[in-house]
C-alpha cells in the first residue's frame, strides 16, 4: 500500500522478537499523520527500545499490565501514547506478538511534508526546534494520548508507518537511553539508536 510515495509497512514488520532490531529498522522510516484533515510526514531519525519482560526502564516491567500499559500487551503495530510529566505526549510503537510487552519510543523525526502545520502546532518558527525530541515530535505530528492504541499499518489510518520507494542510506549510532537512570543496571543498555549526523536528533 502506498501514500504519496510511501509504502506502508505490513503488520509483520512489527512482530519480530528483537525490539532492538525493530528500533534500528525504524530509522529512516516515514510517519504519516492525517489528523483533523491536516497531512504531515516525517522521517524517523532517533529511537529507543523498551522490553517489559527484562527491562526495568520499561513501564510494563515485569510483565505488569495496568490501565496505561495494557496496549503494550497487544499485537505489534499499534501506537502507545502516554503523557510525560503531565505535559509531553510521547509516541511509541508496540512490537512483538500479543502478550509480550515491547515498544519503541520515537525520540526524534525529520520534518518532510506539512512543515507549516507542524510550526503552527508547536508555535515555533525554527525548523531544527520542531521535532528534535520525543515530545516535540509527537506535538508536531499532531499525536496525543487521544491516539493511543491506533493501528499503524493501515493505508488510510490517522497514523501510518511506511518507507520511501527510494532507499535512503545512512549510518546508525548507538548509545544508552536518555532519562532512565532509575532503571539501575538496565540504564546502561545500548538501546538508543539514531542516524549519524542528522540535524534533528535530540542529543548526541
């Protein structure tokens, strides 16, 4: 399936066992949002992996189902959107088969289409400040907790994930995740991935 030159990823893409592999494969992919009749697209440039079966940094650790984390136990290919510090809406992509809580946080994106819409939503005029952080990215794309548990592999969905018809080559840098010091030893896991030298990453 395609949307304006973007091939929508099939459900199977999100069902692989290794969430760190999916987090890396999501780099370069395109987020398409069609929210309130406003169309925007952006390239994913920074991700973090979370595994609720073994990872103390994950909301669902240790396999803990709550009202907030329930969607993480769904079949992969759905959105998990939560409110951080009561201010920022953070957009995650649920992975794995049903019953195993894993997700990828979208930490930063590169704006492609609909920049004027993104600037209006963010109330900023500088391109580089539009989407260089997880809260900024979600806000620019119009994503909020209203869009929790949305299927991401439907062509006409309000949020879709796809790939460009022409491959984009890049190098991937790896680091520890940001803001997870509470996770003890798991804070040291090298589960943050970003496109090398991309201007829109949240931090080097």
